[in-house]
C-alpha cells in the first residue's frame, strides 16, 4: 500500500464505520419504542445502560491497561454520564409517544444549543454566520413542532428536553477532551448511567419475560457496538469529514420507523427536518473549519 493510499483507505474505513453506527442505532430506539408499551421508561433506560456496560467491559479491559482506567477528572465523568442518562430517558419518552423520526428531528436542536451556549460555557466566539444558522435551525424545529396548531404534541417536549440536555453533555465532553482515552470515557458514561438507573429502577421494576429480556440485552449490544464503531471511525478519519455524516441517522430512523411501525413524516415535518439538518450540518462544518470542535470522538450522534 502506498503512502497516499493508506490515508484514503483509513478515511474510507472511518466513513463506513460511522455509517454502520448510524444504521444500527435506530434499531435500539425502535426496541425502546416497542418496550415502552409494556415497561416503565426508567426500566428501559436502565437496560440500555446496564447491558451496554456489560458488553463494553471486556473490550475495555482488553484494550487498556489498569493504569489507564482511572480518569483524571472523575467529577466531570460522573456529570457526563448523568447528562446522557437524562437525555436518553427523555428521548425514549419522546419515541414512546411520537414517531421515531419526529423525535430525532426535534432532538437535533442540540448542536444549535451548543453553539448558543459555547460563548458562556466554553469561552468560544460565535460569529454572525453561525448565529444565523442557529436562527434558521430553530425555525426548522418550529416547523416540525408547530406550536399552537392542532398537530402539536406535548410529547415533543421530551425531544426538546433530550436535545437541550444532550447539548450540555456535548459541552461536558469538550471539557473532558484529552483527559482519558475515548473508550475509557465511553465506558464510564455507560457505567454511571447503569449505576444511576439501578439505584431507582427497583421502585418501578416489572419482571420481563425471556423474549422481552432478550430485547433489553439487544439494546445494550446495539448501543455498545454503535458507540465502539464511532470511536473507531473518529480514529481513522478527521471530525470535519465525519460530523456532517452523522445526520445520515435520520435516513435510517425514517426507514426503521416506516418498516416497523408504519410511521412516515408528513410534508411539513420533512421540510422542518431538511431545514434543521441543513443548519446543523452547516454549523458543524463551519466549526471545524474555524478550529472549534464542540464534541469529541466519543460523542454519539444521538442519545442512544
């Protein structure tokens, strides 16, 4: 392999890994939506984190020495895990009442919120172009939600809450950049999510049947595999190339929602999705061109 071919092959591998993660993560959200008809949201969230950590643990121990497993900023690691746990809970609440694609579309306000909060929480300057993109993105979100109209669903507040909390999670991730290997940070996020939900899930516990338990385990497997693919992808290709591709998850989410539940976004929802994703992708590209990255290689593109 020539020197020029090696980087090209690595980038292609990173692209394929990221697209693979985007293709499988909506399956986890579909399982959560299916289980929400029978189980409390807290128990579904517990299953997602608990089994995710169990699957990720042997991979973590195989790839890192014991000395690498203790993070330098444990308080921020705990905060990061708690934020993702809360964002996931809200997201699962949204999909339990709304179509998968609609919830994900509303969730995509998160990069807009990160851009708005970056000056205060990260000390970054946000120029007129990105502020304009944020305004356009929020217009797209309003087109999807349509407040004040009969189409508005209160469940959309779950998606809004999930996106806002995930923005804080992304900012926390930025502050943790370089303090621990990406896989270690991802494992701690799953661990703290599992611990946090395990402390309260006994109060709402419903014993799953074998088939239901298998679906819960599958959620954890999908989460672990998807997140691990994201870590590997960002090690092979630069964030400026990969970040806009994370919006491909919307395509997979629409396909899964239609195939499993018969849901398909209406015309105005599609218009809002296009506006919202377009503005988010522009912000992502603009941030990387100016050397400001609001996430990290451990950031999943969705709360799943």
